[in-house]
C-alpha cells in the first residue's frame, strides 16, 4: 500500500524590540514560541506569536525564525482519500 507523506518543519520564532539604555542600543526578546509548518514567512511567524501569546506583535519589532527539526508524516493513501476534502478538480 502506498502512503501520502508530508514533511513539516518546526521553527523557533522570536520577536525582538530595540531598547536604549544609557545611550547603548540593544535587543530584547519580547515574545517566543515554536510553530510547525511546511514553510515559514513573516506573516505566519507573527500569527504564530499572536496565537501563542494572545496579543499581536507590536509594529517596529523584528521577528526572526529558525528551523530546528523536520518531521515526516505518512498516511495510507486509501485513508487519505476517504478523509480528505477535494479542493480542486480539472478535466484532462
């Protein structure tokens, strides 16, 4: 039996704010979380932080993410076909 597979990447996401103290500039981590996705971008990273913390990341903050591991999932194709939803169908 064939399997349908999907590789997901776990990301560590951090939002930083620039701080000034005694004339020195520095960064302060204001929020952190992990998220699992097939790809990551700025919008998804900010959404993951908001979901984890319950508040939106303020404008002007820098959001960075780094992949920490990948996980590969598999499901038998017959189960996939019975539980999935058709999102597009084209005549050929």
